[in-house]
């Protein structure tokens, strides 16, 4: 059992370069084999959280609530729920990462809006929070710097997959944002970091317990990431779909998850008495156009071209399209999110390494989701591409992604579990 | 399961600074939790062995045999057996380490002989081997450099205690010496690296198996290191006791172990048909004075003052002595080698860190061993010291080292097991 002082000594020493990388990597590897217990993980979270700057928004007279997702293919819920929730008397200080892996992160998606600026100063961020009730910025080096450096070591020493380390990493960054409450979307399935439902539940439990121990109301949804979320995948395409949902359109799975998350946030913020009521309040601000207006104001405030709200022609779009057809008739039993994500990365939506440049305009549009009946040569997906070679290279992944069978598959709920007290 | 290529890539890359310390320390920590299997350990031994220079003594027309001990308090057997074995047609290319921990290593002991030079060139070492049949030198940076660097990392990342890593470390250095056969003394008990007999047996099995797989005849003795070996502890004091044994005197436990080891070496070298016969041949060269003469020649060849053979007054000696008395009558049931070693280190016999300077003249002379009947105020041990404060500081350890009880203790054999085929 490591004491609070020992863990703090390690993290502080590592952050200040007094403790070398080889010590930290040995510690991280030991953690993978003999996981930290809850108390140690809590100490680690605190130590990482206090390795850098922490925000204090106590002068903003609303509950500060954020949402974090462990990441998935086609997941643009943050972009949808933030303007919805911001229509009410809560504040959403959202600090997001760039994408590494299959698809872009929230930062990359927003940056596909011409002019949109993510690197806000603390003062700008605070100002937007006060005036708009929400603000979005990219992860900075000031926030939990120990986490960034520890993650870089974990990434190269095969020590990523360890629940206490994952939990401490997520929570240290989120707690540094000066929030009162947190809603987590912990994904499982082939397109998620956690492949198995039981591991996702386990991680969700740790996250909720850490949040609670730090005096923050925390709830976690455990959700299915076996097929992509929504129909559009790619940076500007996901901005399109965000706007569609805020206009009251868009695919059901994406609406359901986004509104359950916003409903939970409104409940934690004391605006609604239940998630159900929170969902109704969310639907209301979509119906009235307030949520869309909020999003438009965000774009304007952060220097983006607000005309994208009216016409997608102001968003970057790919030069060519290619229709990916069903090879046979039957029921769509699988759209493997991992293969779709890989194909998206090949196409240019994401980064394989930090130095890769993202193409904001490329991506996929799904025309069918799991459970749909398809005829031979029905369009399953449209590839939006600029580079023919990349399009061709993505085919190997796409052909592996779809499964068609004669029998209609059993459909499982998108939201499998909600953990934590509202 | 790691392949030969993977392990070789890691060790080679690490040796050439292409693979950073943090990767190696993560690997070493993983090895502690998920130990390498035998095949992997063999690959690791090979990779470490070939990380530097290997010796080739194929032009010396004798079997090249070495002995290695995992280290203990009062263990000067190498100094005794090497000149004994060298009286016959075998060659002993002995490369030893400096001591780190309680007492000095073989190198430190020999260096207590005024003028004795341990840093031989390869040519000098080879020349001594040809003319004297044995030579002693200190570990150099050329031999298995990967081991030195890996050990340094293990030392600071709590990854020392892992049998496959220990086995690869020992064998890589010994196999680099160009030997045909190897006799190992694997110690267990409170004064040894391995506390438990079963762990020492396990390590001995690994060592023998690696040696055999590399085409070297290897045998291992598993021996008791609960009380110090012999009666003298300290660098010049151990040279004294070495000379005493080579003169046919000295304590029984030290003679028994030294001659069993030399007997085993002579048997592996094809000189004797059994260890028993090897012991008899060893006794013979002590009786005739040949072994003592060999040791004298070694001292002369390596620049030392050979008059130490005739009179210990040529060896450095401590200024003061202090008699440590029995606090009560009874039987001596324990002389805790760990506490004696610690006391020796405090006195100046060993190093706590690599930069500590050893005092060659200080140490202890034991007057009683476990099982002896003692009267109150009998001298148990003489402290030979130069610095009164250090002498006083060593008392705390000495008082914990001795146990006296009314009943005669059950004595267990010094040599518990011999593993490997002769």
C-alpha cells in the first residue's frame, strides 16, 4: 500500500524531472500487474490533478458540469449536449483532447469550422462561460501535466490498459476544470477502448467512486460502441450531423444518447428532477431553436464562420464520393466500428501519430445501421474523399466492417447501464 | 513468449542507447511479475553475453573452469580454491566484482595486499593463465556491458529479486570468460541474497540449466549462509584466513566448503573422477605447500607484496581492538550473518554506495561459531577498528547478531545440495 505522500512524491518528482522516466515506467508497469487499490488511485488522481493549474470558476453563479466520453467512432455528443445544457442556468467548461487513433477528437471537429479557434486564454474561456454558459477549448500543457507525460510513457511501454491508471488519467484532467458535477460516457465494444462490457462497467465504477470521493456528483453511462454512433463520421461531417440534431433532425441513436447525457447533466445541475425531465427540457430547446442559437454564438465567439449553421457549403467538403454497396441481400448484423474507424483514419480523418495532418473534409456517411434490411447493391455507406489512393486503401477495412445475414439480429440497447446517484 | 530476435533487439538497442532506460525498466518490471520462461532467459543470457567482449582461451591447452558465488559474509573461498586448482592442469580465469553491500568483494580483498593490481589487460590476464594456471581480475566495462546497465536499473527500480533476471545476469558474465565448466555456490540464509533454501535451489537449477544449454558443464552447490563463513571478516583479515587455510590451518567450515568447491572443479576439469578424489587432491597440494606457493606467485605476478605469505604484519592492520563478550552462559544458537555483515559495513569493510571508500584493515574475528558452549564474558568476537565512532556504531548490529540459549542447537549441514552432473 502506497501512502499519499509516496504517490505525491513520485508524481511531483516526475513532473519536475527529479524522478527519471525509467522510475515512472517501472512504476506504471508494476501498476499493470499489481493494480493500485482505490485509495492509492485516489491519491494518484489528486497528485496528477495538482501537478498543474486548476481552474476556479466559483465566481460563476451556476453549477459547473462537464461530460467526458472514453471515445468512439462517430461520437459527436459533446458538441450537441453542450449548447443544449447551456440554454439553462448551468455552465459547461469543456476541455477536450485532440484525436489520436481512428478519428479526430472534439477539438479537431470544431476546427473543421473555418476560423474556429480552440486555444483560448483562461480569461477568454471564463468570459465565454459567463456569457454563453459554455466554452470549448483544447487540452493545454498547464492542466495535469503529469498525466500527459505519464500517458506518453504508458503509450510506449504497453501500460495503457490498466483501469486504475485510466481512471486517474481521466479524472485528474476533469477535476482540474473546476467542475461541480460530471457525466461520463464509458463505451464498450469493438470501436471502444474497452472491448468488454464488464471492463467498461468496472471502469465506470472507479470513475464514479473517484468523483464522489472528491466531492463531485458523478454519474456514468455505459454505452455500446460496436457500431458507429450516428450516421456521419469525419470532422466536418460530424459538425453537419451536430447541426442536424440541433435542428431537430438526425439519427435516432445519436439523439437518444446526446439527450440522455444532457438530461443527466441538467439533473446534476439541479435544473430537472430526473433524467426524463432533463431530456424533455433538452428537446424543448431544440424545438425552440435556442440550442442551435447557442451553438451559433459559440462559433461566433470563438472566431468561426457562423454561416455553417445555415449552409454546410461553408464547411470543408471532400471533392469526390464513392458508394459502398451491399454485396448481398439480408439483414445488416454488424457494422464494426473498429474497422470503420481504421478506414476513417486511412482516409485522413484521424492521426496515426501526433504529427499527422488531418483532412477535415473527408469521411463516411452511413445509410443503414445494424438491424436494417438491405437489398443487394443498396448503398451502405458513402465515402467522401480527396485522395483516390486513400479511398482505395480504406476499402480493405470497409469490406471487413459490414456483415449481412439472412436473419434479423437481436438488437441490444445503446445505453446499457447508468451508474452513480443523480 | 518473446523470440530470440525480440530479446536480442531489446538488449542490443539498450546497450547502444537506441532503446531508452524507461523501456528497459518497464521490461524489467514486467519480468518481475511475469517471469521469463527458460527459453526466454536463455535468449536474454545470450544477448547480454554478446553485448560486449567475450574471451577466447582456446589456445590454452587446459580446461578453463571458474567458480562463482552469489556472495556471503566471510566468503573467501575463491581465494583459496583458485591456487589449489591451479596446481593441476586446468586454468581458472576468474573475473570478480567489487563488493557492494555488507562486505568487500574478492577484488577488494586482494587489493588489501599492498601493491596488488586487479586491472589487468587481456594480454596480462592471458599470460598469467598460461604460466600460473590462474589469474584474477576485476569486472571490466567490456564484459557484458548490458548486464551492468541493466543491473543499475534493477537496483533503483526494485526489480532485483527475480530469478530469471538474476540467472541471466550471473551466467552472461561467466560465459563471457571463455570457460568450459563452472562451479556455482548458491547461498541461502539471512546473510545471503536468497533468504530461503527453496529459492536458492530454484536459482541453482536455473543456473545449471543455462550452463548446460550453453554447452558448459555446470554444477551448483547450495550452501548455508546463516552464520558467517570462517572466522575472519574484513578485507585484509580474509587474506590472512586464506593464507591460513593454504597453510593447512584455518576453520573447518571454510576448509570444507573451499575444498568441496575445488574438488568439484578438479572433477569437471577431468583431473579427478569424483569430488571426493578432488578433495583429496586439494588436500595434497595444501600439504605439500604447492597451493600456497601458487598464491604467492599470483601476488608477485600481480604486483603485490608477497611477504604477506610469511608475515601478516605486511598486511594493513587496524589500530585498535575491542572484545565483544558473551552476555550470558549457554549455547551459541545463532550468529546472524546479516547483522555481522551490516556491522562490517558500518566499520568500513564494505560500501553502501559505489563511491564509499573501503578500509582494508578493519573487520571482525569470530572466536566461537554456532553450536559452541560459551561462558558469560567469553570473547565471542574481536572488533578490529580504526575509528572509535564506527566501532560504537557497529555495536547495535553486533548485539543483535548473537543468540545464546540453554539448549545445544540442532546443526544443519553447510552444504545442503549439489545440483548438476559431474
